[in-house]
């Protein structure tokens, strides 16, 4: 099945775990989703049309191009969420 996908989402989620391991920030689902949303709003969307199996290989090949920007955006978002967490 062909689908359209913002592969920046895949890159953010694939790098978020290692970035958050270096920052002492809450890792509950709500905080992680807030961090991802803030980071994605700071990054340009990169849409691709792909068959499901192709998506993984395209994301990996393009990940290196945006890795520095994504790490920076996730770090900035994590600091914001750490200062103002929305969880109970």
C-alpha cells in the first residue's frame, strides 16, 4: 500500500531516546509526546510517498542529512518540557 509520510517524525522518534538519555527529563508518554511535537514544529516537514517496506530504508538513508538539526530541536524541546511538564 502506498502512503504519504512525514519522515521527519521517524527521525525524531529514532533519535529522541538517545538524546533524552543524556538529559535528566521525565520519560513518561505525555512528556515524550510533548517533546516530539515541539521538536517537529521547529523542523521542516519532509514528506515522501512510499510503499510501506521502502519507508524504513528511505528514512535511514536520509536520517544523516538532518541528524544535527533533529538532535538540536529535540534537546531544545526537552529543556522546555523539563521546565514546564504538563503531566500530573
